[in-house]
C-alpha cells in the first residue's frame, strides 16, 4: 500500500539533506511539485535538490519569468508559478515541452496549476512546525516510478 513519507526537520540543513538525496536519486523526466506558504522552504529544498543534480549555478526563484533552466547531470527546469494570473500563461510558455522532457521539473506553488499537472508526480508539501526552524515535510508520489523513488530514499 502507498505510504506518505512524513519527516520533521529542525533546521534548513536537515531540509537540504532531504532535497540533496532526492536530487541524487533522479534519473530524468521527473515532475516534482512543491507546495507550501511563502517562506516554508520550497526554494531551500529546490537548491539542495539541484546540488544533487550536480548543478553548480546559483539557484534563485524565477521572478520575472515563470521558469529558469539549469544544466547539471540532468537539465533542471525550475518553475515558480506564484505570480501566474491564469493557467493560460503556462500554455503560452509551451509548458508541455518541459513537463514531458528528459529533464527534471520542479514547480513551486504547483497547487495553482493543478489542472495541467501530470497525474504521475511527486508532491512535496512543506509546513511550518512548532518553532521558526521546524518544518513538517510530507512527500507523496503518484505512479510506480515515484513510489519506488520515495521508498528508496529510506527515511
Ligand atoms: N527546517 C527548515 N527547513 C527549511 N527552511 C527553513 C527551516 N528552518 C528555517 N528555514 C528558513 O526558512 C526560509 C525558507 O525560505 P524559502 O526556501 O525561500 O521559502 P519558499 O521558497 O517556500 O518561499 C529560509 O530562510 C530558511 O533558512
Ligand atoms: Mg520560493
């Protein structure tokens, strides 16, 4: 039976370790959705995940564009759709070229574009915990590839 992976972290470094391990385990074509309030840790997690993909560039959230592209062991397409007005903007961008590529897509605020997300994906939800440095991280995978990937993280 499918199980959600729930991890509590007590520092940004602990969250980064999870991201790094996920990044290392990716083989291409994955969709990773990041959900959580402003300041939850979506970009923190994305940066460490990029390190796991051997990306050397400095990762910042795309602000004036919806997607930033990076090259490492695999290509990374980092979306932040927080400011998106309408899903239509994703069509204008040609999002399918990214979502159905050999690269890895990370989508911050993926809940805002729920309708166009592939059914098979990983969703990482980050919630603030009891104090400033605590986060509850819930990782859910839909599809065999993603369920296996989460199992192999060994948390
Ligand atoms: N356990 C933790 N995990 C992740 N980030 C944390 C944690 N504790 C504190 N933080 C801090 O919270 C902030 C998260 O910011 P950011 O990753 O930009 O959030 P988001 O992209 O979700 O808006 C960072 O300043 C980070 O250092
Ligand atoms: Mg962010």
